[in-house]
């Protein structure tokens, strides 16, 4: 596999405007995410930017960024447009879509996700999940649950569904879905050409479009959930987590 890691980012955000440029100890948040992706050491890292200010922030630290159309409907579309502009020859056959609001992302999560994709050529997409340990997360609709039947000791399992509801029912763990993806390039090309699906629109979960079109998604079981920054409170938690050690 020849992976390319792509981080989609745009300034427009309702709860935290200009989020990618939010300062975390002297550097924009998008730079922290870019550094986490570099630390995974899986391949080149490209920021798919919806705004020139994001491009400038990445260029300032020596990174690569591609300016995309500002009005694309999703991060997946932004990743695809940047990929087509940067790699029209198709040298990169695997694309890791890394969310731009995960400054505390452990590089090992990216490695485990790519490893899951590599286990079987019939897998179209791999994505990480983590067992839920906090009781309040089981019923929180903002915590997306992945339905996957992990055999005892297994680290990979086929993802059967994703929901904001507390699924599946019965005794056993629930799994917190972490919103990053390792795509086969052909699967991503097909995905961005499909209209949003019925279940996708109902649950407001983009990955359900892939399942509705029978793409195979493999879940990779990881140990940590990165902090997603959506609110000023989240930003303060990220600053605390990334504070320089004395």
C-alpha cells in the first residue's frame, strides 16, 4: 500500500468559529493535528484546506496543503478534491482521512486503522473504535456507536452499523466510533459520487452511505479516544492535555 494522509479543514464552524486556527500553546490546532499525522510515519501528510488562512498556517511550518473549494458538502469531498489535485496519477492507493479537530490523536490509532485495512483486500474502509467505559456515553447521542462483533481477543471485526442510539442491546460492550477512515482509493472515488443515503440523512452519519452501497467497513479496536474539539470547553481541555511538561 502507498498511503497518503489527508486532513480536511475549513474555518466555518457554528460552535467554534475559525476552529482550525485556534491557538494551542502558540500553534494553530490544525498544526497539532498535522504533527500527530506525521508522527504516525505512514506516508506523506496533506492538509485539504477550505480557506487560504489554513494553507498559510501549514506552509509556515513546512507542511503541504492544497486549497479546495470552500463550499464542498463534506470532509470526504474535500479530501477527494485535494487528492485529485495533488495526485492525479493515482500513485496513492490508500487514503487516510484524518479529522482536523483531533489535536490529541495518538499516532498508534492511525497505525492500527491502516493495519486493519491491510488484513483483507476485500475491505474497502477501515475505521477505529474504542470500548465505552463511561456510563453516560452509552446514551449520549453525540457519541456515535459502532456495531461490530469482536471475537474474544480479536482486534478487528466487520462494522455492521453505526448509530447515535445505544446499540446493540443486551449485555456486552458498546463501542465509541472515532471519525477517521482509511479508504481504498477506488472506494472513496465511488463514495463521493453517490447521493446521501436514507439512513445517512436520518442518523446524520456519513459512513452509513458506504454501508447502504455495500462497501465493507472494518473496525479496528484501539485503546484511546482522541479529544474532538467542537466547543470552547473542548478547546480548553485540549490545551490542558497538550500543555508542555515541566
